[in-house]
């Protein structure tokens, strides 16, 4: 599985980790990652409200729905919460990758209650940003050893998650637009696969 970037080109985080990092970091740009991350809770809440009855619909059977995109963002925060703590508290811990498509499928995000996902995400995001702001600045240089991408610092991990938010919020908005622009024959509630932005396995 790979992540689609621009102009039909794709980014595989395991095969091309530097390009994958650049892709997510470009989505963040020069913005403060903590400030950027604090906006995601409201953005997700607004997205759920806007999606309404289309929340669980897919433009194609192989795409993710808006809710599944949302579930993936939550999964990313769950994993990041653990990585932050491993990196800061332990010396160069191993960071295990995860198969994002399998998480979305096997955790049945298509059946999830969006309010419960919002509550979980808001709680995790709030304490993770508080942790970032509370810890000494020198802790941001501490690293973990990603099994597929090599050394990644606390700061890099935190910035990547901010970019990850923006990439998948955009994906969810594109998904909603595609669902609304398609007729009923092209909408699907069939078992999930990837998404219009195909998911990497080594996140």
C-alpha cells in the first residue's frame, strides 16, 4: 500500500521514507505543529456535521468513507501517543509500523460511532499537545528507531502527525465531494479497502 501524492505519483513510506516525510512535512509547511494540531478537533467535528447521512458512504467500493478517513486519523493519534512516550522516556526505542488498511478494516471503523471517535481523538490530542508544551525543549531531539524508516525524533514525529492530519482531512473532504457528486449507482457501503489516497503500510 502506498500514499498517493500529487499528479498521480505515489509515496511508499517503507520504500521511500524520505519522500514520505517530505510529503507530510510539506502539508504542515512552516506552521507551528502544536497550533496546527489543536485545530484538528474542530475540523473533524465540522466534517462529521457536514457529511451527515453521507458519512459512511464510499465513492467506490475500494475507497474509504469519510468516517473511515476519520478513523484512520484517530488511529494515527493512538499510535503517535505511544511513540511520543517511548521516545521521550526510553533510549532509542524500537518503533513498530502498522498496516493502516488493516486497522481501519479490522477495527470496523465503518461501524464506529463518530461521537465516540471524536471523544477519543479530542482526549488524546489534548494531552499529547500538553505533553509537547510541558516537556523541556531538549527532549524534542530524542529519537526512536522506526523499524522501517530508521531514526525519527520526537519533534519529527510530532510534526509528521500535524501534516498527517492535513493530508487526511483533505482526503476526507475530497471523499465527501466525490460521494455527493456521484449518483446512487456509484455509492457503496461494501467492505472497505484503501482510499482515494491509498494508505501506506509502514506508518
